[in-house]
C-alpha cells in the first residue's frame, strides 16, 4: 500500500470553486455586487442603480446558483413552505432571502417609478407613497440578508478554519457596499442626479475600512490554526497569490483608493479615472470571492499530524 | 437505540475487503467509494510507521450535514443513522463542504460512467440500478447498510450479531477488526469495547459525537492504548507493504540494529 494524502494532509475544498463550482463563485460575486448596488442606490435615491442591482440578483446570481445544482428542477424543495430546513440551514435561509429581495425590490422599483413619473391619480399617491417606503425598507433589509447569508453559510463549516469565523459575513457585506458605491458611480456617469463627489468621499472611507478588515481577517486567520495559517500562506505566497495581490490588493483596493485620493486634492476626478476605478473595483470583487473560495482548506482527519 | 461501529486499528490488515464488500453490496458507481482507508505515515527517522485508518460516514449524533441540508434530504433516523433521501436532494453540495470528515460524495456523470463504458450494461449492473439507482446530481455516503438492518430487524434479527442484519463491511472483515452494535446498550459488544479499550472518536472538538469509534492505536503512535507490536497485525503487514524505497531501507536498517 502506498500512503496517500486524502484527508491525511490538509485538503482544499473543490466543490464550490473547481469545475462547475465556478458557478458558485460567479453567483456569490453577483450577489455582493447586486445587493451592494441596490442598497447604495436606495440611499442615494438612484432608480436606475436599484434596477441594475435587482437585475444582477435575478438574472445573474439566481440562474448561476440554479445551474450549479445537481438537480436544478428540484430547487423549490429548498424554499419554505416545502422545507423546514431554514431553522438550521443557511442555504435554505439564503434562498428565502433572495426570493424575498427579488419580490420586494421589484415592487419598490414599480412604486418608485410610478411616483416619479406622476402617472398616479392624486388620491392614490399617498397610499403608493406609504407602500413605497414599506417596500424600500423590506427590500433594503432583504438585500443586506442576501448579501450576508453566503458568509454565514461558509463560516458554519467547522472543518474549514479559514471560513469558520464571524468576520466573514461582515467582510462580504462591507465589500459588497463598497462595490455598490463604485457601481452607482458608474450609473451616475451614464445618467444624472447622482452626487459623484459625495459618493467618492464615502467610497474612500469604505475602501479604507475594507483594507483594514481584510488585513484583520488575515492576521486573525494566520494564528487561528495551522490549517487557517496554511490558507493565508496560499493567499500571500501560494498558488492564489497572483489573484490576491493583483486582484484584491492592487485592483480592488490600491488603485481605486489612489484615484479617490487624487480626486480629494484635485477637487474632482476625471471621467476616465473614475471609469478605471470602477472597473478595478469590480475586478477586485471577483478576486475577493475567488480567493476566499479557493483557499478554503479542510483540516485533516488525523489531529496529531496537523493541529487544528 | 443508536447504531455504532468500533474499529480495531491493531487488527486491521488493510486488505480493503470492507471497501470491496460495500461496492458489491450497494452496486456503487465506478468512481464512488463509501468506506475508505487512509494510509498515514509517521517517519521518526529510525522507524517508518504506516498506519491505516478505515473511515466511513461517522453517522454523527449532531451531524452538520443534516443541519446544513436545505431540503431535509439528509436526515437522522431514530436509530441514529444519517440517511439521504435521493429524491429530495437538489445537489447543492453544501453537505459535502460542511462534513468535517469529508465522507460525502457528489455523484457526477464523471463519477458514474458505468463499469464498461461503451458497452451494454451487464445483468448485474441492471439489477444494481434497480435496487440502488445512484442518481447523478445527488450526494451519497455510507448508510451503515440501513437496508440490511431494517430487513434483518423486521425478521427479529439483531444487527451486529446476526449476519443478515449486519453491515456488509463488518461481515466481510477477515481480521474481525469491525464490530457493530447498539451504542446506547451498555451491555453491547461495541459499548464494552469502547469502555474497556478506551475507544476514541475522530475530531471530537467539532462536537459532532461520531458513532464510529477506534480502539487499540492512538493517533500519532502515542504509547498509551497502543497494542503491543507483536499483536499488531497491521504492524506486521507494514514490512510487506509497498512503502517507498527510502522507507524500505529504514525498515530493514532498524531490524538489523
């Protein structure tokens, strides 16, 4: 018999990133981009931004998740009331959150459109106004939950110490909001009515918070356990290092932050620079989820070989 | 009642008969294996210790796979066995990722190409597909031969005692390294072995309370609870095993000295 490595040494999870697992990665990226964009759009009152956010969730995130399933036609089994698994399963909860977001955000888009275009009878305006506020609150709430649940689903996995931390859902949401700010600026560049300077100022703060959060996450993981430390090593000097340094650090944080700082002193960033910042930031969003999924390493089965 | 298994690591001869028995019993697809053997090598410099740990689904009392399943396809039976309803499984693979013991397999087309790709199915294969459809796109794992247990207990037989009610791997083990029985019964053979031989579970820190216990060999070769070398069938087999050339030299060297 030849000694082999299956579960003797730390093993990388492959189901959610390799082969067909790339669909999970894409779904998670669009989840962050869509919910972030929708949330920021609500705050800056951008109807078009909210619409694009909704489209990213309904036409990208959901189908990618669906195509990943081994039995896609059975997806309804994961939705209440066909299952009671939402009591313990983040996947079932996530399905519910996403569908609720799709529903409330769709209603909100319609009500806001009607109110803005002055097509309602005077008697109906007050009612629709109340409804608009209600669905905005519900849509925003379910957007946060939709952006967050993947982090909880992953942090539940005790065997993957790099994921098994409460910081992960927070990293996902904060990064999603920062991505949303970048995308809303993109919407603002095409249309009108968005204060790009104000968004840039907010984006600057979000990027600094993100950089600190990611740094804290990695430092914490590096001494959390041997296996988590191995994940960090894979990220920084291992096979995923290029995606980490170029995708997250350079494109996702450094370049957008540098452009943002330039605009702080110059008064206003030029249009081409803003486009570069938005594109870089979006590439960073793809890189972040890729890296986190790719370095999810399972603890080996035999504890004495590698401390957990 | 909670069915459990005790694996005597000193008796295990690494013959893979349990793996083969399971394959035949459940008509497993070509690239799917429910029980596995982990070959674990410790090289202390003077001696190379190759140990094998037979592993299978631990049928955890507090099973993460059951908790994460979004459709309740993974569920726990009253007798403690963690079962999968293949007709409910949507193939999200959350259980595969969440299982701390990595004992679940997603059945893809690549893993189930048929035993003779390009040729008509044999009668054996056809029969197997009727009994165990092994749906592509769903997740599978060891089920402690729940169908044998159910059929046997219906006939008044006792799992772990009567062969017809006992998992196939336990029946097949030539070295009698596997013992099956009721963990909740303090008088059962499994309870006695765990109590008297200081049985241990893998990765207790997860709090999953596995129903598979190991005896007679401590992880990492700790002195306590390790069977004397002369009693270790596995230890004897190490010299016959195909460890790499360097290890062979070391084994020979340590014998001479």
